[in-house]
C-alpha cells in the first residue's frame, strides 16, 4: 500500500483520499487546540445567527408592523415561500450538524497521543460504503430540494386569477412607484391599497409590473417574493394578504442614487374600508375657495407639466398623481412623513430631502410657497 494514500482506520468515518506525501492522520496537541478554538467560534456564530433568525420571529407581533419579517408571512404566496425556505434551512442545519459532529469526533478520536511520535498511523485504502454514501445522499438532498422548489414555483406563478381578483398595474420610476387600478380608474403613487382576503371570501390582488426607465425589483417581504421590474417587459405576481394593516416594501434592485429611498407601502383594508377608499379616490380634487390663490399659482407654474390633479388642467404624467396627495402617509416614496412641515420643505427644494430626484427647485417666493402648500394640503 502506498505510503501517501492517507485513509481512515478500520473504525474511521471517512475515506478522504488525499494524495499528500507522507501525510499523517494525527494532529498535534497545539494544532488541535487552535482548530478547536476556531471551530468553537464558528459554531457559536452560526448558532447565534440561527437563533436570531428562527427563534426571535416567534415572539414578533402577529399584526404587520413597519419592520419587515420574512419569517412572519401574512399572504398566501409568502407562506408558500416560507415553508420551502424552512425545509431548506432544516436540511442545511442537519448537514452542518453531521459534518461538525464528524469533525469533532475525528479531532478528539485521532488526536496525537503520548508515544505516537515515532509511529505511522495505519494506512487504509478506500471505503466503498462511505464513498457510496457521500455520493447518493447529496443526490437525494438535491432531488428533494428540486421537487419542493418546483412545486412552490408552480403554485405561486401558475395561480389563475379568480373572477373577483383585484387587478393593479405597478410602474417603477426613478425613484417612486406609480400605482394604477385600470378597472377602477384610479391612479396613485407609492401606496398600494388592497382588500384583505378572508377564508370565506378570497380576494387576491394580481399585479402587472412595468418599468418606465431602469430595472427595479418589487418586494414586500411579508406578502410575496421579489419580482424584477424590467423596461419593455411586463412581469406578473400576486399577493393575498390575510390580515389588515400596513406592510412595508422596497425596490430590491439597485436603480440609481436614491435606490434606498424607493420605498413602498401596501395598505390592506377590510372589504368595507377598501370600498370606502375606492369611492374617495374616484372623486375629483378638492376645490376649497380659501386655497384658490394657491391653486392658481400651482397651475401657473411648470408643475402641471409633470403632475396630474383631476378636475384641473394639470395633466402631467412624468411625476406622481397629486389628486389625493394628502391621503398618503409619506412623501418622496417613503423618504419623509407626509406632514405640513415636510411638505413645505419638499416643495421649496426637493433636493435637500431626496438629492438627485427629478423634481427641481422651482425657485418659489415665500408667498408662492405658502399658497401652493396651502392648496396641496387640501388634496385629501
């Protein structure tokens, strides 16, 4: 038997097959201590991350919050993805434990003993059983993961919209989301309002995703997986929230300077609240006589070239629809809260809040600024 064929002893666990000249399958006490310390630190890090990811979500609130949590799915597609991800994590954790256990056993069982300095470890060539095991087991694992993943992909992507499904078109812009409801005649921005889906009355929302400029990615972690939003191509996905509330999402594909400020909110209503929201959004803009001066200033500026306000001659499509601006929770696609103070700062100079956005400083006087902000504040 060749001396450089280093294999395990008869009661060993692995046929390593390393062709290393005069390799000894022994570890010095010093080397063993180093490897043991490194292994312990690595194991501790892994267990900390695993505990944080798998145990902590169990204590999270059931209701959706501003913090996204992929381990707390509240929509049918997200639940399917969650289940297959747990299977993958379980298999990977099992593999880790087996490998770490064998490594620990090997380090302890075959470490250098007193009196071994002048002896060569027994050289054993090959182990058909072990080689067969480490060939067949990975194939089985991959096959199981392939079948589970394929089934989940088919269930999610192959879903057929029911008759009462809500159809929405989402268009990604740098750096905001245009939301269109073609069947309802509603256009809004950065907030997707949908009805909750109940066991007795399922009502999923099917989304058509388009891009007006560069590649974006639509992702609301608690509702569904990521879907790319690509220019000159229409992708589709669907969500079916089972609990009312606000779900936070974002663009998950780097799309330029303000990518991090391209946030999204999905607001899930009860069916009654959703119908009320639809009725309010279908109305034309408010025409408050006290804000007439601000309306006249707004319509006299270049704002109307980019924005639409129903019931006025402002019919621009380059920027967000402002008809019901003050019904939204944020400005600048989640950059700042939608308050009178932030609205004033945004209209004065958007670049101080969202540098690089396509809305310029209009160089308004203080009087013009006050009047326009007073008018915009009536658009509820």
